[in-house]
């Protein structure tokens, strides 16, 4: 009789061990970004193709605002011109993206214009 009880416990333990192993496998697969059906679990932003050219230009131009005071008037003028060149491309976007990027570009350009004006006024 004790052998049967041990066997039952052993069988119950094996089924618990199998369940734990399966749960660990599913958890690790989820952490690694692999679904059970073999598809990628990456966000759409990572899976999407490279950013559009205008967005790369936008990021390059507007990423320099923290250094605006260190630029020469000529460099600031070029940055303002690059901002102006982005306007027609941003106007083609859907309404939501257009509103967001137009506002950000306006602030970016405004900062460069303000710094340029202050540098010109310093010389006077």
C-alpha cells in the first residue's frame, strides 16, 4: 500500500513538474518576443521600415536646440532655412501628425530665430 501512495505522489509530482516546465517555457518565449505561432512580438515601430526622409531631417535639425547659443549667426540662419524647407513636407501629413510636427517645428525655428536676433543685437 505505501508503494501505491508513493507512486501516486510521484505521478502527481511529475505532472506538477511538467506544468511548471511548460509555464517557464511560455514565459521565456514571451520574454524573448516569440509567440507560440512563430510570429514576432516586436512593436510596430521597431518592425516598421526606416523613418521617412523628412523625419530624419526634422530630428537632425530640432535635436540641436539645446546648443543654440553656441552656434554662429550663419549656422543659425542655415538651421532656420532647414526648418523652413521642412514646412511643405509636414503640411502633407495627416491632421494629427501635422498638428504635432508643425507645433514642434514652430518652436524649434522660433528658438533659433530668437537666438539669432539676440546675437545680432549683442553686436550693436
